[in-house]
C-alpha cells in the first residue's frame, strides 16, 4: 500500500518546504483525501492507500497548493529582485493538465471491480 507525503506533493510542481510548510500541505492532503472518499463513497486513508488513490490525492493536493501559492499570499509568487524576475511556479504543469489527469484517475477508480468469490 502507498502513503501520500508532503514531499510527493512538492515534487509534483518542484517546490520546497520553504514555499509551503508541512502543516499546510498536510491539511491539503487531508482535504484531497476527504474529497476522494466522498467521490468513491468509501473511506480512504492517505497513509495506507492504493497507488491510484495516492496519485489522485497527490494531484488534487497539488492543485490546492497552486491555488494557495498564487492567491493565498499578498506578495504572490512572481516578484522582482533587482533585475531578476522570479516565479516559483514557472515549471509547474498547467492546471488543465492536472485536471485532465484527475478526471482520468477518478474514472478508473470508480470502475467496478469484477472478481470471483
């Protein structure tokens, strides 16, 4: 079974712990886990889940992080220091790409599993 960590979310968009603290990321992972649980109609544990569930939770938490980073700060992420322009999210995938992946994963997770008893 898989475990969703703060570093999984950070690695998705190449940010550091100084960009988003662990406590904030843990809340986002929790929200993403609850959302997936509601979508699937069953309890999901982000610390003990399938690889597909981990991927979904990680991507949804990543979307939450991007929203936090772009709108949750009065300073924002794009700023200038002297002649240098800095944008923390310059290498982040577009939100539409993340949304398409979330929809694809959710469709797969909702497929009924047919097996024999």
